[in-house]
């Protein structure tokens, strides 16, 4: 079972100004998440097919999502550990690990898609 407290973010984020709930668009469907939680957990509650084998610790790559170009600056750059794993997985531009993106006010309305190869086993 994956719990919010299991996420290990690669960087610090100030969520003090974020609204209580953040609206997201995943593969065209509206999803909501609580401010400060890792994006992964909002997506899992909505039924997204993201195995997250490592429990949200940024170690497996099975929670990979694709962030729409217009939103990439708002999600921030991947941390060093996340960037190394994305490189190893051959991720494309705009791909991120959902467990490494904390929900903030800047992400309200975020548009993203699941990556087809995130739905299976880790590589």
C-alpha cells in the first residue's frame, strides 16, 4: 500500500501559499489532489495505471508521466537523482516522475499524460 508519507522528494518546496486542493487534467480527466502531497498520490487515488513499485521514493520510474509543454516550467526541473533515472529510462522531454512533483498553487490546472511504458514493470 502506498501512503503519502512514503514519498521522498528530491528537493524542498514551499507550499504555504497553495490552495487546499489542486485541480489536474490527466489524460483528459479531471483529478484533484491536496496541496503539498506528491502528484503520484493524487493520480493513484484517481485510478491512474502507475504501479509506483518503489512506493513513491523516486527509485523505479514506474510513476513516469508526461507534462504538457506549457506546464513544464511550473513543475520545475528534476532533481539530480530523478534526472539520472529519467536518463537511464530513456525518457523524453517533458517526462517526470510523478512522485517527485509536489502539488502547489502553480500547478492548479496542470495537464499531463501517463507514459505507456510506466504502466508495466520497471526497466
